[in-house]
C-alpha cells in the first residue's frame, strides 16, 4: 500500500513541476520581458496585474500551494536519495545529481525572492516597479544571486521536463529519451538566455 501511495505522490510531484509551476516560470519570464520595451511598459503590466482582485488568491492556491508541496516532497527526495557519483559518472546520473542540487538552490532562491519582493512589500505598503527592481539588480551581489537562482530554477525545470516525460510514459525507449535530452538541453539554453537578458535590462553596469 505504501509503495502504491509513493508511486502516486511521485507522479503528482512530477506533474506539478510542469503544471502549474513550470507554466508559472514561463509566465514570470514573459512578464519580465516587458522590461525590454522600457520602464513604462514594465510598470504598466505590473500595475495591470495588481488591479486584478483575484490575483492574490491565484498566487496562493494555484502557485503557492503547489510550489510548497513540490518543495517539501522534493527536499524529502533529496534527503533519502543516496549519491553514487563516485561509482557512476555517466551523463544521466549527473543530471539526476544536479536536479537535486538545483532543487535546494531554487528553494532558497525562490523563498528569498518572495520574501523581499512580495512579503516585505505587503507590510511596508510599497509596490514593485522598474526602478525598484533596477535598484536591486544594479547591485553586483544581488545580480549574481539572481543569475545563480535563475539558472538553477531553469535547469531544474528543463531537466524536470525530461523526467516528467519518462515518469508519465511519454518517452519510453532509450532513443526517444536521448532525443528529449537534447531538446531539454536546448530548452535550458534558450530560456536561460531570455532570463539573463531580462535581468540585464534592469542593471546599470
């Protein structure tokens, strides 16, 4: 019975990593892309989101709770998983190991990001704007933190996409899994370029 329960939970965990968490990551990067059009365009889209009354509830129920479940169960997986990097060093094993490492990095980054740009600003009554984000990211230390956090989150999503396809029986044979490895690597590269480029727009280096 416990094995069946574990099997179901692993599938739910895998599914939530893509829907809705992965979708939210894409939406977040899309919103940030408005910064390419200038401060006014970015501020307009942020203000538009703030005017939608249901957004806080969606953030909590559709985003917050799935992320909390995915994070808690994911950290449990990291805890119980034994590393065998010294015995096996093939590519997929490295990806398995890095998936666990980026899970921890992403958890800390997202928690910090939500705290400083959401929770703190709820209490002090300030709003997110281009100038606020620019002030943060113009500091080389914070910029480095965001680059590391972005790359960790994007890798975790991209490699998790490969695992999702395997877990749900979409890619069964070794050939299809090899092809999707290349596809997911490309996804990581493309999204990383978009994400880091978006961060650079806010800086004054």
